[in-house]
C-alpha cells in the first residue's frame, strides 16, 4: 500500500519554514506519509513598510495560503495560530492545533539602553519597536517614557534592526526566537510574565489548516491535535472572535487549563485623543469555556 502524499503550504520566512519542516518531520517519521513543502508569499511578507493597522483587509499572513488550499494546490497549511483569522472561509477548517512553544513576550534591549527599573527597563526616551497595537497599549501602561516606533520584518530582520541601532529595544514573541535557536546573548533578554504582559491569543501554538472535503487528510492531521492546546485556543481565540478586527485589535489574553477548570485573563487597549489610556482588564475562572468567553467579552465592554 502506497504512503499518503501531502503538500504543505508555508510562508517563506525562517520561522514559517521551521514550523513547516517540524510538521513534515512528524508526518513522515510518525504518521507514515510522504511530504513536500510549497512556499507561498503572503501580503504580509510583500508589504513590509506599513504597520498592520494601516494595511487593508485581514489575514495578512494567511490569505494566500488559504487561496492555495481552496485551489487545491496544497493539502494543508501550517500557521502560527495567532496569525489565522477566527472566521475561516468555507470549506476550510482547523485539522489540528498544538505544539505550543513559550507563550511569553520577549523584550530585547541594547546593553547601553538597559536600566534596572520596572517591568520594561529601557532608558527614558528610548525607542522601542513593535507594530502590534496589543503591545503598544501595554508598553504605555508599564513605561510611558518610551517612544514607540513601528517594527516590521521577520524575526532575524527585527533583531538586526535592533543591533544596527534603529531601536533601543524591541518586543517579539519568545517562541520565534527559541524555535530558531537565535543567539541574542549580546542583548539584554527579558522574558515577560504572561500574566502581567499579556500575549496574543494562541501565541506559540501551531495551527494546521485543511479542507473539509478530504477525510483521509483529516484522519491523519487530527492525530496531531493536542487537547489542552485546543482548549487554550478555544478560550483565547474564542474571545478574539467576539470582535472582528483580527491582529489589529489591542487584545492580550492569558489562559490556564486545569482539567475541567479554566482561567481567562484579558487586557483590551483603549485609544482616546490620539493616545493609549488606561486599558480595560478582566480575570475570570469557570468550568464552561463558552460561558467564560462570553463573560469576559461582556466584562471588557
């Protein structure tokens, strides 16, 4: 009997290819498939001079991958789940979620710009790089003496911009740095407590997207689903889904899954008079994911 052959669609960045190769290794070594990877360039990869809130549309890093799935050019797409819109086009679905890496945010600071004060110990007036509204609203909350400057590019490019002196500090996902095993020993490295500086919904989780008309593909991919990560994603992305703004929404989320008990903590940025003001926060526990998500949404209004 011949092995099942699958074509994975992936972005071309170092991190995306690491993730695609990681899934390929599981499919070939543990699930007895043959696999090839097809690189697809997305809007987010092509447009690198604008912050996300200035780009039109949604799904900047996923739209072209979804189009390739719909066109049957690929059998599955591997995403950083935090990039994937919560409303997927029919007939696409998540076949599996899992393999969560470090969910924390990583603050990288040039040595000469490092201080000893506070959660974000960057010198007064220092330039900190990020294009994320979620990060911006929390940076202002914890250190309002910093100048925030948009930062785009893949993970190595962002770090190079920091080393080149364009920024005094940058904030990126710890998962990306760790998955790529990047050496950042020349910088001050602070891994922020995710209960204090809240990450993106589903940060660090991989999502494997498939078409719902391929039961044989789904049967294989479903074996990679992680129940705990799936519950975390349901909590975090469930709250995100109550809004319709995707990655431009200034929403940070932290969740805990302990058997059938759950915790959901969230921060929602508030932008008034051209500045970030005190954000809205909520911290709830419960045993029903859908109710917890709804209660959190109502509490953030």
